[in-house]
C-alpha cells in the first residue's frame, strides 16, 4: 500500500483548497476523554486509507499542514499564470476571484467578444464545473441573454477560455508533480504496486 497522502496532484490541489476554506477544528474535551479511555482499554482506532486519501497517523493539524504545504508549493513553484489558473479552478475563497480576474485579462487575445463584464462572466463560467451551483447561476443562456449575444458565440468563447485555463492548470500540476512525489504527498504513477 502506498504511503502518499494523495493519489494525484489534482486531488492534492482540490482537497488542500477545500480544507483551507473550512474552519480549523480542535478536539473537544469529550473526544479527548474517549480517546484516552480507548487507549487505556487497549483499543486503538487507526484511520486507514479511506478511498484515495491517506491520512493514517496524521492529526487534524498535520492534515492541515500537509494541505498548507500543497498550497504553498503552488504559490512558490508555479508561474503566476499557472497559479492563477489553479486558484480559479480549485479555490473556495477570495483567491478564486483573484484568479478569475487575472485569467480574464491573460486570456484577452482569445476572446471574440468585447467588454470586461461579459469576459468576466465567461471566465468565471470556464472556472467552474458544469454540474456546480455556480454554473447554474452563470449559464450560457444567462450570459447570452444578458448581453444580447448568440448562445453559440458564448459557448465558443467559454470553450476557448476553458481550454486555455485547463492548459495552464495542467502545466502547473506537471510542474508540481515531481516535487510532490519526492516529498511523499502523491503517489508515483510509474510505480506499480506488487500484490
């Protein structure tokens, strides 16, 4: 079994940005007493690898630390454009908006439409998954209707911007992969487990 915390760089980015949006928690007094009673009784409950995450042996604070390491690597090792594309896609705080604003300007040559507002909406739409609540509030139909545009024009622009942003995210993930493997944050995809 692998000892890495995450299976892939994208999973590390997703979980790390999600954890950053959650308030830090600490154990309650009751939880501390229960754990001490379990230790006294000889009952140890170890968290095993659950699905694709491996937080075995890590305290909640250590999990947050691993996630902070991932976000710090994005900040310090990715180019500005890669970092902004990662933030626009994965972040759940003000850095998402910062990433989207940056990408709107960075992608300016790829737009066939003029106007900061419509470009912002298109870049925002390109920075969320199709099944997200945010996508439902920023649909192709809504953008086209609000700006008097053909839906096909809006769709074409979203596709162009999405492709450019995905390319930046992928380059950033590629830049981080070797470092994350070396530090045991993600599994090495080239190593096959032997049964």
